[in-house]
């Protein structure tokens, strides 16, 4: 397998997503299981990661619509629980302290306490008396929990990743079906829910209810941050996967062009651990140009406040990462996604009315590889999406969405 080196003329292309409402992707079928009685208590299991948790929210809605009277719980990593707290379809949240237990492995003196905490977590899940569990993640760690909690009906995938299939009582979707890059991952999860009797999947996300405190905090950060009243574009330059990183020099070029040629205001945000990325990007630009135009919110927004941020902005730009999916959940009017190692049809953002995805998929034999780091050490798939192309796609989408802004001193209207 080869991957051609980048040449100046190469570029990613704007991809079209199928309209899920007009022509739903139903190649997976709906082999419903009606043998069992409707469940009274349902456990949804998805520990991580943040972007995947957000993509799982439509399954929660499916279950609530299918079983209005049922009690529904979600097992999730403690650190990510704010992503689902306050959701109107949810009755129980089971917080898994998995990361602290993993850290305890290197300290034998902490093993007894970690073991007690793990047993208490399993007991908490068992005590609810769930009738059925749906493992939307499909890994050893998530498949083990329903088994240990004594849930009789355990639904998961047949792909066998990390021997997860051993722990299920019902298995659906073989490896080839699950990893088909042309099928949206939401369809995989929905297939599991269909076999419980859930309602039809909708390509929309109902986010958790936002708190007044989260909205107030974002208001404190943004009110007065910009010197003009132009639309606000949120940018998320950092990702957990190195292979998803769009080159920092590309972010510099995009920000420079937006500041120089438009009146768009920019918010650059990410986790505190990624703050050096934001600092390097912004330090590469003349500080006089950034004043009153760019707000650096790296490390300033916990999950609840990230939701509140995306409630306020007019557009968002990022790679296939949590901020892009959160922006979709909050129906940000315009989304521009930059895709490389992951397939744009498999994990697109959901919810926003104007979604534009850029990818070189179909041009490189190695893509999509779904690897955390580029196996060929070139990151060619991300490099092919050029900053001038993202600029054009973003401004075109804003115009199509009817969002007024200025370009080169002239107002743009639809």
C-alpha cells in the first residue's frame, strides 16, 4: 500500500453526504427481535471517547421514543459524564472511574481500594435490575460490565474486537459490515437498538439541557471579546489522534486569511493539555491582527461550557473530533469538517443544517486507515486539504446559510 507524497497541485475535495431523511442507508437491515417482552430497564454502555459519546446520543433518543415508560441508564467514564448529564431521556448515569483504576495498576498499595471501587461500580449497575444492555462501543471493557452485572440480555456486535463478542447473549453485524467505511456508524448502533424494539433512528441529536451557569460562563468569556459585530467561527485545531492533526501552518494560514479578508471573529478552543498547540498557532501570527478578532479559549471550557459555546457561534471548523460533533449536536448553522484517517461517511457530524466535509478519500490507497498515527509517517491525507480550500468552503457555506458578513470590505448576502 502506497501513499503519494504531497504536491502543490494536490488538494482534498468537498464530499457530499447522502441525505439520511430522503434516502436512509438501510443496507444493514432491521432484523427486529420481537421475541422478548418490551424491556422496563435498559442500560446503554459507551464509556468513551467524547466525540463517540456525542454520536451515541441519537440512540438514547431512539430508546426513549420506543419505550416512553422505561428506565434508561448509561455507563460512561466519570470524566465524560457531563456530556450526558441533564439529558431528558436519561434516568441513571453510572460513572466509571476507569482511568483512576488503570493508574492504580502501577501502585500495588492502591489495588485493594481500586478493587473495592470496581466492585461497588458493578454492584451499582446490578442493583438497578436492567432487563437488557446495549454495548454501543463493542470493546472488552464495555462488554464485560453487563456480564458482571448479571444482565441477562446483552446485545453487541459480532466483530469480535478484543474478544468482546464472548460476553454477549445476542450478536449482530459481522466484521465486514461493521467496518464498511461507506456506512455511517450511527447505523451500526441503531441496528443494535432496533433489535430491542427501539424507534426509527433520526439523524439529529438531542443534547443535554444546558445550565444557566454554563451559559453565563461563556458569556463572560465572549462578551466584549471582539471589536466588531461579525459572525463568530469556532476552531478546534487539536485532536487526540496525531493522524487527525491538520498541520499547524495550515491553521495559521486559514486564520490569517479570515482575519485579513473578512470581518469574521474567531474562537480557538481545545483542552488544557492541548493549549501549547493553540499558543504556537496564535504566536505565529501578528498579535496586532489578532486583537479584538481572535479569542483563545484553550483550557477554559469544561464539557458543559463547550456545549454552551457552540450554542452561540455561527460556524465551526475542525477535524473528526469531539468539538466538531458537539457543534453538530448544538446545530451550529455551518460546519466544515476536515477528514483524513477516518471516513467522512462513517463518522460525519450530525445535526447542523449546512455541513461541508473535506477529504482526499478516494485519492489515496491508504485512506481511510483508522490509525491513531500515520502508518506511512506522511500525514498526506490531512495535508491534501488546503487552507485556501477550507476558506472558500467556509465562506460559501456561510453565504448559503444566509449569514451576513463582510469580505474584502463588502457585505455578502445570499
